C-alpha cells in the first residue's frame, strides 16, 4: 500500500475524554496513531468548543454533549466515538450533515448491566436494602417478612434487546419465569414469553426491569397509571434511561406501599462529575437502591468498549468503512494495496457522482473500484484509482457543488 496519506497518521489528532479505558489508546497506538490526548474528566461546553477545533477524532462517554454548536467549531473533525451503548449525547443528525459518522459500542457492556439487574432483583425481593440500612443504624431486623426467593417468581422485561435478552437468560437459569414486551417483534430465548401489551406484562411481574432507549415513546412510560397496573408488592428496576420513569409517581407508589422496592441506576438529572452533589426525592427511602449510572462500569466492560469503539474509528480512518456507525450509511471496505483511495461525502443531489467521476476520467485515470451509498440527504462514495495523485486533486473534488467532506486515505 502506498504510504502517502492525505494526513499522516502521526498528525491525526485524537482527543479522548472522561477516562476512556487505556485499551482504546493501546489500539490506536498499535495501528500507528501517536497524537493522542486522553483526559480523565469531561470538558464544559466552552472548553470543549476550544479544544475540538483542531481535533480529527474525538472519543466521549455519557457526560460530554456534542451539540450542533460544538460541531460548528470542529472544522477538522471527521469521526466521533461514543464509548458507551447510547449515542444520544451527540447530535447525530448535525454530525451526519457535516459528514461525521458516530460510532458506539452497543454490545460490550450488556453482560455487566444484566448481572447488576439480576443482583438487584435478588436484593429487592429479599428486602436487603432496608435491612442493610437498619443494621447501619444499629437496628436488628431478623425477619422473613417481605423476603422472597426469586425462584418461581415472574420477571417482566420491558425492551428485549441486547441487554434485556441477556437478563432473560440469566433470570431463567435462576428459576424465574420470564415475560417480555417490546414494540418490535423479537424471538424469545429459552422459555421467555412475549406479552402483547405493556399492561399485560405489568400485571404479571413480581419484578419489572426496563431496557429501552430515550425517545418520545419512552419518556415517562412508567408513571402513575403503570404503577397502579403493577402487582402490589412488586419491584421495579431502571437501568436504561433516566427519562423512562416518572420519579414523582414512583415516590407516591413507594409511600403508598404499592411498590415494595426499586433500584435506579439512571436519573432525569445527573451530576456532570464525581464532585457534584447528587439530589433525588428517592434518597429518603431505605427500600430503594440508588447507583450512579454504573450499570456498564466494570473493568471488563470498559476494556471491551475501549477496544470495540477504537477499532471502529481506526477502520473508518484507515479504510473509509462505516459499518457500525449509528448516523451514517453503511459501507464495508478493506484496504486496497494497489490503488489510491478517495472519500467524498456530499449532499444527495443529482449529478454529483457524475462530477466526481469526471475529475478522474478527464485526466485519463482509470477508476479501479467505486462504492456508493446514499440516504435521503447524504451520499458517500469511495473511489479507488490506479494512480499516484498528490493532494492537489482534493481541491477539485472539494469544488464540486454539494460537497461536504473530502479525504484521500492513501
């Protein structure tokens, strides 16, 4: 493969925020990337806008928000890595219209979250949070009241995706009866039973666990009416998004004794960092487990996430492949050792591809391969040529009307 890159790997600037696992840095370095800055904390909006101006690849977790305004300052940015399951902290549409794919890790921490949910199910059904709180205060509550085995009990899973299905497998292995509800028809694992409605699931479950994304459909999807539908003495676990549970409605359900216990790992308003005060109306309940958004925060999960997202970013930077991008057309590519490769991202308008091809054919250059994918607004074309062109051709490609971004990989 020719070694003439449009931007040498050593000059590609990578900024990693929020203490991303060192496995990501190791992946980048092993692939020839050396200009890497890794910070333990998040940056405030003003600092982020300043720091991102000369960055080519940025990696974040859940506390950093990359808004349209931030992207307006990021003229050199060509890829974003969310080292997390979700990508709602990034304005994906604004990134896409600027030719910036967003990559995440949808699978790497599923086991960690699933294990925590099972652990919390056991703790809540045994009323251990209350007994633990009492013991810390010198009270001895040795009693079998409100202490149940989970074997034979019904677990209701709302959202049967990657995490929900993992919870299903673990719960069934412990002898629970698993019911699930999803707006998309999903194949059941083991003996799990699909419910046709959310109301049906809530009426069956001793423990309800939520595994849905943040969307207009899911915001406050568990509120007063839904708590009333749940079995008296049941428990609820939310390790999905803080917007899914109506916290004031949960407070009322706990006060009335209709809900025996709850565990929340996510909240409508979360501190931006470890030094900020956390406040919740649920803090006064001894039968509620509150954890600081750590469902996927295990050493194993963070190492896998670091490696998975870094590999996707490297693959895109090296070859132009966008498989795994959440906001971009999907193209699978391998390096081509016998050709130069050009990437052209443009508005999806008639005639652009013709103009791109003309830049090469007008010079008598043979196009060895061409890959194209479009959506309603953006087109992405990769061109391999049998040539040894210098960077001057990029000016011609950039001058084509509708061009968003151009790169020469090698």
